[in-house]
C-alpha cells in the first residue's frame, strides 16, 4: 500500500508543468527571503523585495511610495522587540503572462512580542491573515506587486483583539 501511495505522489508531482514548478519555487524563495528579513529586522534586505516604482493608493486617497513604506516598516519594527515565529504558506499559484506574472494565495501566521501603548509593557501578539498576491518577474527575480487581505485574526496575550 505504501508503495502505491509513493507512486501516486510521484505521479502527481511530475504532473506539475515545469514552468509552474519553477515559478512556484522562485516565489516561495522570495517569500522566505522576506520572512528572514522581517525576523532579522533587516531593512536593507526587506527593501530589496520592493520595486522602485512601488506605489499604493490607500483607502483614504493618500499615496504610499517606497520611501514611505520603508519609514513605516522601521516604525513598526521599533515596537517589535522580537518575532517568535513567522510562517507564510503558499496555498495556490496561478501562473499567467506566459510565465511572467502569477497570482498567489497565502496563509500567514505571525507571532511576535510588541511593546504596549505605555511604552514599556510587552505583549504577545499573534496575527493570521489570508492573502491574494500579485507577483511579476522583474530583473531576474520575482517581486510582489499587489496584496489583498482576505481576513484573519488577532490575539493579544492569547485573547481575541478587535
């Protein structure tokens, strides 16, 4: 029985087209790169993954460009003394644009310590979030160009927040 399951698993893996497999692997590598940069709070590595033309129109109409993103990320990290764990699972990838773009579904779980509003207390904050992300191949690497949040949860010290 185990041999049949192994053969079935091998057959299903070989059914993934080579382009699909290559794109998935490259995007997973970029996601891991971003996770490592976030855990280490390394703004240089973090910003490597942000394209020069990064521009988001926020819900209130303001523009977030690359410099604004950098400043916001440093501000966020200032109240995060450490990340306990950060995992992003790629649950689905649809390759398009003849292999030059992809839509990626992810599930994220980020467990971290954060400084409280009083400036001294420390709290355990865990967020989960599902995303649909747009990715493009640019200059020999894959870059996330859009992200839509599909919903998630927040707990502070084990209690639901919000």
